[in-house]
């Protein structure tokens, strides 16, 4: 039989083992609590939801309020695309904030520019008695105001959106990168990118500068070329419904020959909700033989001159009509 001393030693050993187990459990709980249930983990889960395009989950984690604005990029591909431009994303260690809250700073780059976003979180109820929970302090999502010239549609992060009277506002998650653009077969606007870093940030408004596409300019230019070529085929000093004209007090003895030396450069700009063409200038040359009525001398005439005219545009869908206008 074991004596009292041996029993004490055995009990002490078991007590030590129990204490070590308790200490290990405490350490394990502390590590798991910090890594899996800490404020940084809440922020990480939120960022994962943004990357997945899961707007409902992201909004719930953010405790975000949605403003009165278009929700085109609050879910799906438009939301997921907002995260593609974020590089070198780093979630910082939590730091103390007032009222027992914690602040987590996320740093990243967009287009090579270093940016950051602060998230403030407050403690929530315990989970499974041991683990913390952290909830983001409620905020209102920021908005991006967009306008487009002479159009009622545009796109944001690849999502087609309506633009009533050429304007709209879009609610946006943060952090994120949002690209707006407009493109049709006839008109297009260069893309404009905006970075959204936080709820209190005033995002600069986007004004999409719509202009004619190269296809439209080529199409209109071709129509003007054909019109002027038809004018040049009229073997008279004053071609009908054409900008060119020539006059002489002498007798014309030969056929009149017109040739186009320089075709006009086409410029199309917005004005009063419509598209107008800038005044056009064609340089043309006329050739013929004439006889002086007083001396009877016959001499060749070869004269080049600039002639101005305008043209009206009529656009229906993707169909364009060009009507030259000549004033005498």
C-alpha cells in the first residue's frame, strides 16, 4: 500500500497536470478569440464579402444605412469589381478607441496611390461564453454623383445604368474603386475613376464628357466628301446647292472643272441638348478658258479659294443624316 507521502505526490502531479491543461485552454481561447473573433476578423469578413460581390452580407457586417441613391453597385459584379483595383491590402492591429471601442485601419493602394480606411467597432455579446464579438459602428454609405452630356445612360463598374436627364447618384461601399463611362456606336465618354475610402468622404462628382466616336466622325466625313465630290462634278461656275462659286465678266470658252484641294475637318459638339457640327471650310479650285470681251484675248483661269458652309445633323438611334446648308 502506498503511504501518505506518495499519495500527496500523485495528487500534486495530477493538480499540476490540471493546472497546465487549464493554462493551455486559457491560452488557446485567448489566441482563438483574438484571431477568429477579434475586431480585425470582423473587418476581414467584411472585405471578403465585398470581393465576393455579396452586398447583403457586407451591409449587415457594416451596419450600413443606404442613402436615397441608385444601388447598381451595391451587389454582384459591380460590387466585386470595386475591389479589383485595391492592391497591397493590409489589415492593421486593433487599437483602443473611446467608449471601449476598437479601431482597425485597412491600408491599400489604388492606382499606385497609398490610401487607408478606418473602421470603428464596439463589443457585442459573448459567443459560447468565452468568445468576443465585435460590431461595426453604424454608418451611412457614401454616394457618387455622375452626369453625362446628351445621354440618358452610362455604366459604372461595367453595370449599365439609367441617367434620367443625364444625372444620377450611386451608393457605394468602401473601400472601393468605381469607374464610370459612357459608350455607344456614335458617342462615347472617357472613363472616370473615383476612389471611395470612407463614409465621411466627399467624393468628387463625375462629369462624363461625351463626344463623337471615330466611327461617327468617319461616317459624317464620308458623307461630306461625297457631297463635295458631287458638287465638283458640276461643270458650271455656280454648282447648284453647293458652297463653291466662281464669277467672271468674260466669256467662258471651255468646260468648267472643279477640284477639291482640302476637305473640311469635321467637329461635332453638344449644344442645348443636341449635337451640332462646327462650320465647315472646303478649299476648292476652278479651271477654265476665258476670252476677254474687250481685247478678245483667250487665257486660262486657275483659281483656288476657301468656301464656308454648315451642315445639320439628324440622329435617330444609331442612324445619322447629314444635310449640308449653303447660304449665298
